[in-house]
C-alpha cells in the first residue's frame, strides 16, 4: 500500500527540508493509519478467538482463556446453552469495544479508497 502513496508528497517534503525519518512519520504513516488499524483489528480478533494454540500450550486449570472455558459448557451428554451463550457474549465484548474505538479509521480508509480525486 505504500506504493499507492503519491511520490510527489515525499518529494515536496524533501524540498521543504524533511529528513527521511520525519518524512516517514509525518507524511507516510498518517496516510497508512486506516490500513494499520484494519490489520490490528483482524490480528486482535484472530488472537482473541484462538482456540488451538492455547489448548495445546496451556495445561493448568486456573489460567485458561475464555474460548477454552466456554468449551467446558459442551459435554458429551449435556449441553448448557444458557451458560455457553453468556460466556460467548462475554468473549465478544472486548472485540466489539476495540472495534468501536477504531471504527472511524476503518470508515476513513474505506471512503478514501472509494473517492476519485
């Protein structure tokens, strides 16, 4: 995506006296913010909802993750749907809060890509 940033912006910053690091942090990085936030949301969601790696690594009873704990509501002979639903809602709340905090960057990134200039 850095290839899509106009080279003229960086050239103008160089003419104005910006160094390489200042050019990156003041020109390029703010333009990449929607992309960075979108990738962060996808990574946080995949890490938060991960079941396989924690089930292989964590073998102590008291330090299991929420997806591992919700698995305990589904037994071989009985399923506790009321408790499982409450546990799954609790698993979703942090991701929803994180998404709502970052939503403006995602919308900005989508609308910037859709407008012709």
